[in-house]
């Protein structure tokens, strides 16, 4: 019987549902915490801000963000965690029951189910290289971000990091491998301003032994 092929997002959903079922969501917290905390410091978050965690996985970073934008003199900040894996989203919801300012949404970076001009800041941790159509994802990010909004894309798998390239063939889904300069160019092409690439040192013990 002929079968309808899976879309690229469906393939990602299937693969990351498998990761979630194998407990990878929690392991990623241990692997990504150091670089994520350093990046969150750069985000200069304030109470009242609206933040998107794109490719939020099991939601541990979403919760870090939610604590920083919660109630303050400038209002009650909100964080939206979005992921293509419904199993990651389910785990994230389960672990975030005590948070009133988090909403998890199942969806794709290529079609962000949110209104325009909304988010003050966006964080995406070790997720951007998986997006099948990165141009489309950047168009969507530009649409949902508020004027003067700031985007923080944190990735370890890129062409200038030779060590990370061993993972390209080991992963069961396709990934983009661009250089830092190519990423800067890509963001500029999508009308983002003041684009810069920075190295975030990873002080996690055995950081090189893992990826993504
Ligand atoms: C390596 S994990 C990182 C998860 C989380 N940010 C962390 O650091 O623990 C990559 C995540 O990106 C999500 N993802 C991949 N492609 C996506 C897409 N097209 N749209 C939304 N999320 C996506 C995956 O489901 C997965 O949860």
C-alpha cells in the first residue's frame, strides 16, 4: 500500500519523542545548563518581559526564564515554550505545574502559532540547526518578535567547531552545518540588526564528549 511520506517536521517530532521517552530531556539540562545560564545573563531579562523558548525540550530553561520575568514593578512576564515534540511538551508541562507564567505549545519553528510583534526576547538552545527551513523559521521569528526585540540563538554544532562535526552523521535527523559568519549573514538577510556571533565557553566537565 502506498504511504504518504513524513514531512520534515514529522520526522523531527518522531525522533525527539524518542529522545523524550529515553529521558534525554533531563540529560540535556545537565549538558546545556552552563552555556544556557551564561546566555541568559546576556539576555538582561526584566520582570514583565515576554519571552519565547524556541525548541524548549523538557522545559528546564523555560523555567529559568520564567523566574526572571515573573512579577515585578513592570508587570507579570510570560514565557512561552514551543517544541515540535509533543512528548517533550508533555514532560515540560508536567514539570512546570507550579508556574503561572509559562505556557507550552506544541508546534514548529517554521510556523510559530503566535501573534505578531509579541516577544521581547527569544532564546533557542541547541535547536536551530535542526530546523529544516531556517529561512522560514527566521521569517516567523521576525514576525512574532516585538519591535526592538532580541533574539539569542545558542548552538554548539556549527562549522567552526570542528569537534562538533562528528555528530552530523551520528544524528538520525538532518542538521544544517553553517559557519558563524554564515549565520550572521543569514540573520542579516532577514533584516535583523546588530547581529553578532559570540563564543560562550562551556565549563561543563567533559563538555566535548557530548553534543546537541
Ligand atoms: C537538542 S534538543 C534541545 C532542547 C532544549 N532546548 C534543551 O536545551 O534541553 C532540540 C529540541 O529542538 C526541538 N526541535 C527540533 N526541530 C524543531 C522545530 N522544527 N520546531 C520546534 N522545535 C524543534 C526538538 O524537539 C528538541 O526538543
